[in-house]
């Protein structure tokens, strides 16, 4: 905690610039986003310690919504309160949403996605190297005892046999808490108050009620999805298919798959799939309404849980459970990294890109953003 207290408080403009940059270059999905945030805010800027970062990662994994975006919102809130919360989250989302909106505009005119296979071919193995480096550093704090290492191993096993990520995290937290009860008598939880400024985050949503019926329905659909979705992009795909293909008949299955593909190959959060769908349904107004709808629950949930987290941390029972959830979160990151590695390191060229990237990160401390841009250039040249 001492490290974060001694670090100067960043200005809102500095927070905005940092997250605009991340939102523009954060390819590779949540694991890669978290790895880049760890490098940027823990090691380089020293805005937050490893322990504080892991606490917020664990909490983000336990609430619905895009976990990496919620960690970004947590970091902004930690440094500058509700203003930082809004600035960090918005600036991380906006670059990807703008890029997706441009792609959706082109998609409606040509009826197909732009060819990006070459760039992705080289970026993915570089992303694997970035995540491996971050996992190594986060594990020093998150798996600091044999018990937590055991919890992580159990979480990996459960994940590989197909248990839902949410239940893997619940199991990890319970296992760690039960281990504590075997040693000590539990202390009662301190009373927790709800932050007063949360109401202001909800008030803004009422303006949506003035929208036309189709836009209101679009907003409510994405608000519902953003409030209940846990897990990977495949879980999001299932919710989107049920809502927009089966119930509302606003999309075809091909359009839905293209929307998810756009969310995967563009930087920033996968939930910007909503931006693409919103544009297909109702143009730029639909894109904005859909983006607000799916991300708003994350802002509200972080606003509710952020001030509560330090108080709960002082409870031995909750601290033990959170440590277990952290270990489970790192285990899930490791499983995702393994799966991404299998899908992306497919020949000697991608193996070479992965090896060079890992050496550059571990031995020469190359910035991950520079590495991603270099890999993209290599992919462009190779194809």
C-alpha cells in the first residue's frame, strides 16, 4: 500500500490519455488487456500496487460485464474517485467503439468484413508472450503461499473439465475461506455503506427514456445483457443470438457472427460487438445507445463495490476468500493463455514471433504496445 500512497495523484487528463492509448492498442482480449494494464499502471506509472491491482481484478471477475473494462474503471476510481471512474472507463471504451462504428459503416456498404488475417496471424503469438510475462509478475503476489498455489491448481483443473468461470471463482474463494476457518475464529464483517454518488450514475440513464421506441428497446436489450453476462465471448454470443436473432429478428446468424468477429479483431473490449450491432440496427444513434447500454452496468457495479472493497479487505474471512478468487482469476488467465497459444502458434513463423516477443519482453523490457505494433507490421509484410 505504501507504494501507491507515495505516487503522485495523476490529473484527469493524464488518466484520459493513458486509457485512450490503451483502448487504441489493446488487442488480444481480456487477458492481454490486463497484462497491458499491469505493465502500464503497476510497473511503469506506479499508480497502483500488485496487491491492489489483483484485488480489483478478482472483484471484476465476480461481477457481470467485461472484466478488463471494469478493472480499467476500478483504476480510475482508485486514483480520482467518481470522476476518474467515468474518465478511465469512457476513454478505454471510446477508441474501440469508434473503430467498430467505422467498420460497421463499411460493412453495410460492401457486405463483408475487411481482410485482417495477416495482422492477426502475427499479433496473436505476440499477445501470448505479453500475457505470459504479466502472469509471471502477478503470480508473485497472487500465489504467495502454498495454499493459494493449490487453489490455483484446482481452478485450472476445474476450468479444463468445463466448469463455468463464475463457479470456478466461487470454488476458489470458498476453498481459501474454509482453510482460514480451520485456523482462526472469524471476525465479524464491518458494516458497509453504499456510496452516495452511485445515484448520479443511474440518473443519466433516465435520459434514454426520451428515445424512440426502437432505440429504447435496443438500449434495454443491451442493458439486460450487460447486467447478467459472465464469462467469455462465447457466452456473450449465446445471449446476443437469443435476443437479436431469435426474439427480435433484427439480425441474421451471419451478421451476428460477423459482429462478434469484429469485437475480437479490434482493440479494446469485446463488448464493442454491441456497437457493431447497434449500427446495423439503427445507424450511429443505435451504435451509441447500444454501447451505453451494455457498458453502463459495469460502471454502476464498480461504483458500488469500489469504496466497499478496502473495508471488506480488513475482514480476515473476506480477505481469505478474495485471495482465493485472485488465485482462481490467475488460473483462468493461464488457461486462456494456453488456449490462445494453441490457436495462434501454428507454424514455425508464429513460433518465431512468440519466441522473439518473449525474449524482447523478459530480457530487454520492450514496451508491450510497441511489441504489438511491431507484430502487426510483421503480419502485414508476411501477408
